[in-house]
C-alpha cells in the first residue's frame, strides 16, 4: 500500500446557542472560514449576471 499524505485544513468555530429559542446567539470563526462563506455567497450572483 502506498503512503499517502494528508493535506487537511483545520477550522475553529465557536458558537453559543440559545437552546430554548433555537437560535445562534454568538458565533466566532477564523478569517479563512469567513472568506469561504463569502465566496459561496458571491458565487450565485456571478451566474445570474451572465444570463
């Protein structure tokens, strides 16, 4: 069996949840995670501009 290398990125997310009202009260994340989320949000607008 060949040796494999693992290129894993770890993201730390801290979330405080109000279980009674089922809402997220506070969320804290690394800037890379936020950049990924914003890139997902801008992806659909790019496709709609080309139509």
